[in-house]
C-alpha cells in the first residue's frame, strides 16, 4: 500500500483503536496489522510520533501499568478531547471516501 494513503488516515486509525480500549504501542501495531489483514504494518518510528503528537494536544493520556509478565508498559487512554477529534477525523474521512467513490464511479466519456 502506498505510504501516502496511510499517512492521511493514521491518526484516525490510532484514535479509533484507543477509543475501544486502552492499549500500549506494540499492541496498537499488532491490532492494526490483524484488523487490516496486514495492509497496515506500522513501525515504531511511524506510530510513536502519532502517539506523542496526540498526547501533546490532549487527545490521549499515557500511564504505566505492569503486565502479567512483570514488564512495565506505557498504555494510552483516549480523552474527551480525543473522542471529539476522533469524530471530526471520522467525518473528514467519510467525506473524502464518499467523494473519491463518486469520482471513480462517475460517468465515462468517450475520448
């Protein structure tokens, strides 16, 4: 998949997952990969800047939690502001997707 397609929707994808449950970084990467049937294969270098930006603007909050294995992980939780942003991102995505479909399915002209 062309990276340009993914870049425009990465915040939407990440906020959507975190809105379902608190998640840690590697878990987000794996969930994106599984749900997209390997279309989305984020690297840490792609994911963490998205998380840091979202945290800076108040869309998510991070906290530490000890896993069953004893390893301390940094989890991310969506905030009320993040829920609002997710709604805006979803509206923009729906408008974009619908517009692309209209163009692709539009009338064909003889050339």
